[in-house]
C-alpha cells in the first residue's frame, strides 16, 4: 500500500487483490499529472457530471470523490480496487457511481477524464459510446504514459470527439486535450467484430466468434489458443469445466461442442470478455448447451471443491507491467475450486516457467504437449 498526495488530500491506495508480493503502486505518473493539472489555478474545474473512464485501480475516482464522479471500467478488479480504496480512505461509496463498459453511460457529461487503455479498440469503442453525451462545453482530458499515447490514439479523439492536442511530457506522462466539435457526426461504435474460426481449429472450425472491443486478438485466432485447442482433454462426460480467463470463449466453445454432456463455466475479470463469450455461445454453441458466464476474480465466487477441470491461458501483463501475479492467483483460485482429483490445464509461453509455480501450488505439474513457443501443462489437485 502507498500514499498518494494530491491537492484534495492524501490517500492510502492499493491494487486489488492485495498481495504482499505486489510491489506495483495503485497509480502512476499519468494519474498524478492529470490530478495536478485539474487542481491548477485556471483549470476548467470539475462542475457538473464528471465521468472517469479506465481508472485502473481507483486512484482518480478516490481523489475526486468530492465531485461525485462516474467511473466507467471494463475491469472487475479495477472496480473492486476502487471500492476498497474508497472504504480505506473513509469515502462513502454512494458518493460515486460505478459503471462497467457494458452499462448505459450518462446522458450528459460535463467533464470527461480518460485514462488511455492499452487497447486502442477499447478506446475507440468507449469514445463512440460516450460521444453523444459530450457537448460543446465538455472538458475532455486524456492521460497516459508517453509509451501509451500514439498518433493513432490522438486520431481517435480527433475523429470521434473533436480537435486534439497534447501536453509536454512530465515524468514520461502526457495529457491529451480535446475540444468537442458538435458538428462531428455521432456514429455508432463499429464493435463488436465477428470472424469465422479457421479450418485448423479443432472441433470449432467454421464457427463464428464474437469479439467486443478490448479482447485479445479480436480479428483472428491467436496462436496460443490454437495450440491449446489441439491438446484439450477428451472424454469429459458430464464434468463441470471452467474456461478461466475465457476471453471470447473459444476454448469453452470447443469443450461444449466436443463434450455435449459437460457443464461449462466461462469466467473472466473483463466485462467485455464475458459479453463476448456469451455472444460467441449464442452464435455457435449447440442448442441446449449448459453454460454459465461469470465476471469475477479468479473463481473467488465459485464454490470450493465444485469443479472437475479448469482450462486456463493466463495473461502475463497487468496493463504495461509484466508480472506473474495474475497467473498465480488464477492457479490458486483453480486449486480451491477443483474437487480432489480435479485437474488444471494451462497453456503459456514456454519461457514463463509456469511449471515451477504449479508445483508450488499443486505439488505437481507435467507437460502434456510442447512446441517451440508454447507448452500445455497439467496439475492435479491431490486428495
């Protein structure tokens, strides 16, 4: 936990879930730059409806809570971090409004603060969704680290909202200033995208995948998932199977098609991902398929000892930071949810060394399949 000092006060902040091994702060120089700018004499002020998009761990919303901001996020973990940070700083959660990217945004926005996301597609989708609420007097400011802000980033603001310029860089962070142009046409978002799975995708070739903005590899089947599909377990019968970190749901769909008696749970911490998986199943799963869709934190809401198999392709980045904390939490959550004798199957880049982490958590790990870049590992929950 660390202390963020702002013009509105000092705040104890932590990422979520809290982990003593996590040395990363709940804010960065881009958050500090934006907060400092908003407090400067002559700044446009924070009156009316203040919307904060993409606040990663609640640092912006917690600091601006006195202005009753609306938070819009795609991340369940960011939402829970915001709740926890508000509580630890004595701020009533009722003073802010917490929305997801799947919720209807406010009808009118007077101040729009955008933390630039890693995904350009997610930024495009959100700007399209928010543009109808923006008016000529809306203050629009984006923030991000220099490495996160590209010409394409500025072009989106310019094309969807209005004329755009950037600040000087401070501590490798930059601000984006955008002046709304009411004359610009307010066109709908081009998302979601759909594509047909290729012929070499076992079991699911030719079926449709639906991708909302922000989902990894939104226009094609990524090579890690392709490798995993070639080595999924068979003969599952009526097993309860979890696709953990489901993304657009391709892995879960492959199990559902190959094992019609299986009961599926597709889980992710991204609201966009779970919405994608639901639509993928509606488009491509067989009638009567048993599937549950869950937004949450690494199976924390799944009862212990209730699952037969967990399939997982864990991310190894948290925003721009490379870390294995997410994978470790997924593996631990899988172990808790699995019945004795249940199995966790993981696909990952060979160099990540997940077999070491699995052996620490499960006491065992074996290689199911390996290639030049990827490996599929299997760990069993011992009775």
